[in-house]
């Protein structure tokens, strides 16, 4: 029995040594969009672990043992920040026993620090639900933010892994060129969406609305973290008569019941959007994420 | 045996940390190189910034100006962000502060003052409280990073009849190498599964019969905890604690105030996207000097002197469709206890006799959230007493009288948000010869900033 325990411990210790000996930077990406982005910028010089999928609500992730174990071996944690991960990331950081990725260190990166935040609340009261004091954290719904974050991640990767600085810089320039081209393409594609009115499931789309010039005339879940009540849904129905929306949008991870109900009652299309990489079948990478989002919106508009 | 195990543990920890040491020399060279490059970059950036300043004046701050290259926007956006987060007041250094209010209503068909579990010498917190309306302990928590190396948390509890108690007050390291974390102060022990959580985290209104009998509800104390997290993809953690030993199942702060010690190993992982698990085994040893046991009126029912050994096996399995627990999720949780005591028991009348026991117990619970905000749960818990020795007299506290104490609970929970929860629980309590039907209502309100909970 004792020998068996000893052997087990030896094995565990040696496995750890083997893992540390590998060259690549181990990246712990809190959301799939950052995993995809750091994959583009880091190529073979990084190995990326994605903590959540597009089918999970990034506000409500459990601090699972697997996440703690992965964070323990990470060199760089990429989070959205702006308190999006407030319910789980601080526990993971504390439990990970990894000094390199604590906030303030080079191994900790918050994307929201590099973009202009929208919907920064002027008053804080939980009667509005679980609000984010730093502003709306769902910055990835505007692809222009992706490029800003890419520039910052590029710098961070070069800082952490100076030997491959040239490779990172090369990949960033290449990505930046492709992204600029894609931005122009998306802009042209999305031109018909300008001025369109929509009803959104929750306030997750501020950046996309700003990017595409879409207007939200109603929110199904107005109090973040609290299910919508019947009275509020009736209010939305009434609003549809005075200020009609063209469609209802919701994120892939959200329950479609309330959105579908509203769509049926109002007769307008209900659109599921990927929200992040992998949210739908056709949003397998960063470029496809915005391609598919615009396609879905256009399809609903032209129905 | 214990010494040699610790020696092996130490060796393994050093082995795990060694490769990091070997890299230091090459790291130094890299850093030199890196600093030179950064200096070059900074010079370049400074020049760019000057240019950008000129640009900024020419470009209007309008989000609909989509012709601007995003890179140029990046340069603009950064200063705007900095301006919005800059605050000069000392207030920003406040710790996160939260207050947990809870209370409710309890009904029993048997008088709760007569609660006992035949065959067990119980601690002072193993009962279920009083009948009727009332609030429970209110909890106040302060938590914050101390500096770059430490995290600290203090939880004070305010008993309904008045008085302030320090429930937890600990400091924990953040910056130790090799996956080691050390925690010191007063804290809930990491043994078992549910023991380290504050009761407001639970899915039931009260702890299981087994937790109440073996750990006096919650085991903790003043001391030191060390944990080592293995650098593996599967979660594997080893931990050990030395505690003062003045709390049940210990007592009297034996061995010059180091009367309790424990080790635990935990392992966990995911199965696909939807399932995750955590299993653990813990071993707790205490030495008791005049450990008092109580009846439910707070009257001393006897004292115990001797050694206590407790082994706890635990398993938690959680399911959520695609790993998204917001709408639906399921949790299966179980712990098994095996306790042994050897020493002498002195009853309330002062009669002293030899005493050994070999107790078993455990619980299993399942909780299903069927839609956002609503969950249902069932739990069964049981304990088995095996007492021997001259202290075990018929009709005494230690006489199990052939009863197999067990309790079954059903719970319905509603959460308006993650900050307000309400529960209704029915229990069939067969801890004693007569069955007790118990009904309880509870509210848990959380105000302020409170961090999330562990798995």
C-alpha cells in the first residue's frame, strides 16, 4: 500500500516536470473568442486551453477542479475582465497556486482594459440586477475591438516569450491585414442592417449594435440574472405595436423559450446568434463568427 | 509511518519544483535581451504617440465613423479608458464586504430540546435549533488581497441573542512556487467535501445527520493548512492541517495546543462538456482532554479523554447540459464517515469507565434544478454506533439501544437571483426511538459584494 502511494506521487511529480519542459506558452483563455485570437497570434508557439464554450453563460461558470488544474500549469491567463468572470475567475486564481498569473503580473491579461467601454453605469444598485461597474463586458460582439485586443495580446506574448518575438510580430501583422480586409467586407455586407430595430434577450449586444448601427427597442431580460416576468413580456408585446422591431436576437447559450414565445406572438423572426466562436455550426473561427452573425441577421431581415 | 510519508511528500514536491529552478539561468539571459528590445520598442512608441496626438485632434470622436482604421482607433481608445478608471480616493482599497442574513421558521412534532442520537456523545452544535420563527446567525465577510503575496478573509458571525464570534479569519499565500498554498489563522477544515463551506452555500437548510454527529456540524479551528496542487491536467491536490484541537471531535487543546491534525487528497475532472466530479479521502486525528459532550439543552452529558481517528470519503458529481448550469443542473453528493475512539468516558454523575467505539455514518443527496431559479432535492443520512468498554452502561448516553438513527429530507428551493434564496424542507427524523416530522422554511439574503463559491 505504502509503496503504491509512493509510486503514484513519483509519477505525478515526474509528469509535472515533463509538462514544464515543453517550450510553448500555456495559455488559459477564459472565453472562446480569446482562445481563437491567441491561436491566430501565437500559432505553434502557444498551446491554448479554452475554459468555456460558446454554449456556456460566461457569467455563470463553476470553478471546476479541471479549471483549477489547468490554471496551475498556465503561463498566461486571458480574461475579458470588466467583472464578466467575477463569479469564478478570482476563485480559480486563488486556488491555482500559480504566482505567474495573478492580477498585476505579466501572466494576467484583461481584454476590456484595451477597448472603449460602453454602458458604464452612472449609478450602482442591485435593483438593476447584477450590473457591471466597469461597463458592458461583452466587447467581442464588435470585431473592431478584436483588433485592439490583438495588438495588446501581441505585445504581451512578445514580453513573455522574447525569443519568438519576431514570429509573434509577423503573425500579428498578417492577422491585422486579414482582419482589416474582413472589416471592410463586413461593413459592406451589413450595410442594409443600419437603422434596423431589434429586441434582444439581454444587454449583451451593445458593441455590435454600435458597430452595425442597429437599434434595440426592447430587452427580454431587463434585470441581469433574473428571469423575465409575464408583465414585462406583455409590455414588450405592447411596445411592438407602437415601435415595431424587425427581429428578436438571443445568444447561443441562452434559453430560447422566452425569445421564441415573443417571436410567435409578434410574428417577427427569432435569430440565434453565435455570440462567440463555436456558438453555431458555421462560427468555427474568429472570421466565421462575424460572417455567420451578419448572415443570420441579414437572413432574418430579408425574410 | 507518518514521518516517512511526509519525507516522501517533501521529496516529490522538490522534484516538481526543480525544473523551474533549472530554467532560471536561461531566463536571466532572456530577460536581458527582452529589456533591450523593450527599450527600443518604447522609443518607437513614444514617437508614434506624438504622431497620434496630432491625428486625434483631426479625427472626430464618433463611433459611426467606420472609415477610421481600427488600429488608429486603438490608439485613441486607450487614453479614454484610462481616464474613466482613474480614481484618487482611498476608498478603492476597501475589501469586498458582504452580509448574509438568514432565518425562517421551524416546526417539529417532537420537542427539539429532547434531541439526542442514542449511542453518540454529541458536540454542542449537533442539534437543530428551536421551534418557531427566528433568525439564525448573520454572517459578515470581509475579503481582499492583502498585497501581491497574500489573500485574507474574515467572517464574523452575529448570534441572534447577541454577541460577535470569529467564524473564520485567515490569511492565505498567493505567490509560493511549486503549487504550494499555505493558509493560517482560523478556518473551516478542508476535510471531507461540504465541511469547508459556509452553510449559506448548502442546498439543504441544515447539514446531514452524519456531519452533525461526526463533525459537530462544522469542524474547524485555529491552525495552519498546507496544500499542494499537482501540475497535472487532472486535478489532484494534497493537503494537511495542524489545528489547536479545542473543537469537537477534539477537545481541550491537547498536546500543548496542537491537538488535531489531518491530511486529505482530492482528485477531480470533467467527463465531456456536461459532467464534472470531485472525489476525496481525508484522515483526521485528534487527541481529547476532557472533551465535553452535551444534550440539546446545553447540559454536559459526559467527558471523554483519549484518541479519535476519523476517515471521510467524499464524492461529488455535477451535471449541466453543455456545462451551462443556468437553466438546468443536477448534483449528486455523498460522504462516508468512519470514526474510532479509544480512551475513557466519564458520565454526568462522575462515573468513569473505559471506552472504545467504532462508528459508521454517511449521507447521499441529489439536487436537481429543473428551471432557472427552482430546484428540488432529496437526502438520506444515517449513523451507526458501535460502543464497547466499561463506560457503556444500559440507559446511558453511550447506549445505542438497538436504534439505527437516520434522517430523510426533501427540499424545494427558489432563488429570485443569486442574492436571494428561499427554501422549504421536510424531514423525517428517525434519530431516536420515536419518529419526528420536521418542517422548515428558510431565507438567505446576500447583500454587498460576495465572491463565488468553490466547486
